[in-house]
């Protein structure tokens, strides 16, 4: 009994030692909302966000609160079940699967596919092989009369006779061929071509020729041709074409197709759906590869962070008119300008009477509705009576405003064609009067307030414990 107990104790001690050794390689650096965060995750995030080229680099101690805030927001999103939102889950799985699917394709799969492409091509080419040739073409219109055909036939025959007597084929092609693309290359059609690449009349003649041989004139649907065979050859060996075939397969996304075929085949064999197979493979790969695990988790958490931040901060601030108005009134004094602005319009009309008409149209209308009111009153789909620029102008923004409102003597506004009469309407103000005068700045500041309050609430709601000893080992182990 004592021997059995001693043996069991030794075994358990060894197992415990191994477990402690394994765990110590990636210790817990902090616990947030009861969930452990490994040192490797913190290091991945810190090193990525403080790499070379990053302007505002942080020390490890400076980065800790930023990382904690990030993890708290993600936890809040998880508690709000945002990870179950179909759009978010679909986007995450699409990204994750892009990392996982290639694992279902072995190099041998691509090699076999390349070999199949080669074998099928070779079979399609058959004993005829490939050819490269040049030609001279004299066009014959489809509805040409017999007289016209005879005239073209006489010309092609005379060209053929000249070639047979020693005239240079390329020179004759450049001079007489009516195929502009090949004519400038001396009739060269490139190649090599396989059976079926050219029209039947052309191909039938081409395959009767040997290297260097010139055909007699013959008629196709395009006109009369003379062919010079430059080279007849068989399909080169697989090894000589392998690189090109592999590139062809990659360009046409064959790897994805093979992956899908292998996934479906393996899933059917195991009696599970393909999604379950990919999910299992993802867990296996992430368990073995910390970089992949960090990458996938980062994308997942990033989606959640964006969704909850937009819901509680960014989107909320932009839509919360009451909140924006409140914030502006409470902080109105902090929004100052270094110089007065002109809040109004610079406009151009055809008729002098419209100068006053424009002012009467908007004098009792809120500033934010001026553009719509003017469009409705003066510009229809058929008639444009006014050209207008609305805004809050500082000196230098608009030449007409500079000249009329800011009294810049050396500034002259360019006249608009067909709208010779220039005018302005509005008022010069020394500081923002309402929310719309500084909406962009107020929205940004209101977002910051919402963010600050949110973070304070999260830190009260969730516990955060940081292991200082482990933190001190970051990037030093």
C-alpha cells in the first residue's frame, strides 16, 4: 500500500510540476471582471500598438490603463450579448475562416490540381500540337459582290506570287495586310495557339504547314489569308510550365475551391456540418498558435468594441440633440474664436429684385434651414435664380465675404457668369451663439464626456486586478 501511495504521489508531483512549468511560460498578468488575461495577450497588444513608426508611443505603465479600458468595454459588449448579433457574428466568422480555410489545402492538393490542368490541356491539344504563325489578310466584306471578291483574290494572288519569287513575308505584311494589329509586327500573330483557338478555315490550313512554309491564299469569313508557319511544337513538359500553371490557379482562386471541396468531403465523412468542422479546426489551430489566437481574438474584440462604442458614445452623441444642446449651454464659454466670423450667405443673382427677395425669404427662418428654404423659393428643376454659399466664414474663406463684410480692400470677388449681381446676408459674430455654430467641436467633446462617464461606470462595475510582478516581466522573459 505504501509503495502504491508513494508511486501515486510521485506521479501526481510530476504532473503538478509540469502543469506549473507550462503555466509559468504564459502567466496571468491581470484579471478583469473575473476573467484572466495572459501575459502573451497583453504583450501582443502592447507591441503592436507601440511598434516602430507609432508617433505617440507609450511606456508599459502608461499602456496598462488603456488596455484595461479596452478589455472592460469588450466585457460590457459580451454582457450585452453583442457577440450574438447576426451581422457581427457573420463578419467575425468570415474573417476567422479566411485564416482557417487554407489549412484544409495541402501542397499536394494544389500540385495535383496543376497536374490535372496540364494533363487536360495536353489531351485537348492532342497530336496536332501548338503553332505560332504570321499572316497577311485582305478583307472581304460579308456582302461583297462576286466582282469584289475576284478583285481581292487577284491582289492576294499577286502578293503570294511575289513572296514565292523571294519577297520578304514580313515586309509584304507590313505593306499590304489589312489586319492592323499584326501588320505592324510583320504579320506576326504571336502564339503558340492550340486547336480551336482560331476559326476553322484558318486552323485547317495552319496545321498542314511545316516550319517556315507559306500557304497558298485561302478564303475565311474575314477575307483572304496567306499564312507563314513560324513554329510547330508539342506542349512543353509539365516541369517547364509548372510555375505558370500554379500562378494561373492562384489567380482564379482554385485554392478556395479546393478548400471548400475538402471541407465538405471531410464533414460528410464525419457526419457533421462544414461549419462545425471549421470551428473545431479553428480551436485546434488557435490553441497551438498564439499569434493566430491573438489575431482572431483581436478582430473579434474589435468588432464588439466598435459596436458598443457606436451604441453608447459615437452614434449616441451624434443623434442626441437634447444632450448636445445641454452640453453646449453648460460649456458655452469654452468655445471661442480668435477673430469674428460671418454667419450667413454669399449669393449671386440675375435680377436685382432678387437681392431683397432672398433676404425676405429667410429673415424669419432658422439658420440651419436657410439652404432648403432658398432652394424651394428660388431654384426649381428648370430654373436656377440664385447661386449661394452658406456657412460660418472667417477671413480668407470667401472673397465676397472678405470684401463686403471684412472690408478687405485688396480682395475682389470673381463674377459668376449669368449671375452678375453679388450680395451677402447674415451677421458678424464674435463668438458661437448656438450649437450649430460649433457642432463639430461640441459633438467631439460630448463624445469624450460620454466615454469618460462610461469608463468610470465600467471600473465601478467590474473588478480589475493587476499582477505587478508579472507586469514587470513584459518583454523581458
